C-alpha cells in the first residue's frame, strides 16, 4: 500500500513539474530561432490575465495561448519588444 502511495506521489509531482514546460506547444514555435527566443523571453514577462501568478509562457489557458500567438505574430511583423509589451 505504501509503495502505491509513493508511486502516486511521484507521478503527481512529475505531472505538476512538467505542466509548465509543456505549455508552449511545438506548433506554436517560430521557425526562426532568434525570433522564437525573443517570443519566449517576452512571454515569460507577460502575466496571464486568468491565471494566478503565471506568465503566458507557463500557462495552458486558452487566453495565454492566444496571447502567445499574438506575440509571435507581432514579432514576425517586425514589432520591437517594447511595442509588444506596451500593446
């Protein structure tokens, strides 16, 4: 019984740890590595409006996903980091 509890605790801990890492899906990423790096940095500094204490980079919320897409769209259109943060 204790082994099952320990295994359950390990699995739950892993899932809680891995969730933020998986927030940005592969299909959201930009082909240009420099733009993608800028997008990730910006996304880590923009707070999700519906998630408590999470950046849009860490959040799985639909709004966060939409905002990540908007950041990438603005980057590919040539917007500066400051222009994106002000928007």
